[in-house]
């Protein structure tokens, strides 16, 4: 069974409403910015707010969405300065809004995230795979000026925010989670897509699967995923298992496709998505298969070909919901 965008009755403009985003407290002084519906370019972010300053976790894809996020943070945090902004990884839905932060804010991320942002060309030359092209209203990237390779702890007043890298590529080479130990809140970045099809085309399918064991080592009371709704820590084992089944499905589909001499697109068209067919953005199976094939063949992935195949499978340009 294959999937096309037009075949989904619940995929339409009415489903995606990032303008309905809201700041919700998920722990004492810890807030999640959740943008429905978590699809392409619609991410989650957050803020740890103290009287001495604020730590942001990610920004948003466009100026409008980032301003809305910052206004909500200021409404809660008052005059407290934004001392740090953490980038959980390099993708523009989490980092483009860095450009709107005060000059005094230190942007923090993994060294691979800094390198990736500096090399990114999407703001100036977006490929014609999304429709409409997001209205960035941002013209220049702002990359982290403070970088880590393994772990780093940020201190604001008496609060600490721990940043940890799993030690290998997963969603991207530079994934970082933000852990707020005194509130036991975990910001997972795009290591977790809650109720949304995961995406690992710039990382590693095997690494993404391995990262789930690493995430299981945290004992949160609340989790803020990179996309999709927040959830209580008690649900983390189930969410991790959902991801694990999907990654194993991708790996198994890739193995069978390579054995039968199929391209990633052909393997995607042939496979039955089963329980994953109803996850938003199911067309990501094509990108994930391209990554799995590239890993199995120990070669670089052709991003242009992979996105072209994804558009073909999807039946048209990918949505941006702007």
C-alpha cells in the first residue's frame, strides 16, 4: 500500500494551525511552546524562566512564528533577560528564529549544529519541494557561538539546564537534549516526534534506534518532543517503543528492497505502512529509506534525489502550512 497526500481525509489546511500555538507550563518555571500540528516546519520550542534570566530551547522557522513565541515568553518572564538559547539540532524550523534574539543572548548548540547552520542555504535558495515556500522573513542565519561535543550545563540563578549529546548521529549528527533536573523535564528535540512520522534523513536510522535506549535513561515527569504534543514521563516507554517499531520497519523495508533490487522510492511504494499509515507526514518513509540505503551501502545520500522521490510519492510539493 502506498500513501499520497491527497488520500488522507484528515490532512488539510484546517488541521495545521501554528497560530494556535500556546505556552504551557510543564514543570515549575518550565514552559513548552507547542505548535499544532507538528508537521513540516511546525516545531516545538520552550523556555526555562527564572527571575535571573531565561533559557530558551529552540526558536521557530519564520519570523512571525518566532515573534509569537518570544511574545509569549515575555508575557510570562517579564523583564528577565534571555541569557541563553539552546539549539537542539541544525534544522531551520528550530533555528531560523535565532536571528531575532537579542544580541546579548548566547546561542548554544553542538559543534555539528553550528557547522550545519553555517552551511545551510535554505533561507536564500529554498528548493521547490515545499508549497508554498515558507515566508521566512529572515535573511541571515545565526549559528551557535557556544558549542559542545558531549555535555554542557547552563546556570541561570539557582537553576541548571543540562545539555547532552547521545554520542552518535541520530536525527542529525548534532542532536542535543535539554534536561532540567530540578523539574525533571526533558526537551528531546527531534529525537522524538510524538504522533508524527519521525525523520532521520540527515542522521542515521540505526543511530535513531540506538538513541531510544539512551533516552530511556532519563526519568522525566514531562517530555517536550520536537514535534507533536507534550506527554507525561509515564508515557515515555510507550513513545520510545512506537519509535522503535517504526525504525525497525524502515530498516526491514530497506533490507527487503535492496535484496529485491528496488530503489528507495520503489520500496516505499511497495511497502504496507500498516500502523504507521495514519501518522502525519507518512511520506517521510521515502527520505528515511534513502538514508537506510545509503547507510547500508556506506555512501553519501543524494538529498536532491531523495526529496524528488518524496515529492513523487507524496503526489506534489510538501506542505508548509503558512
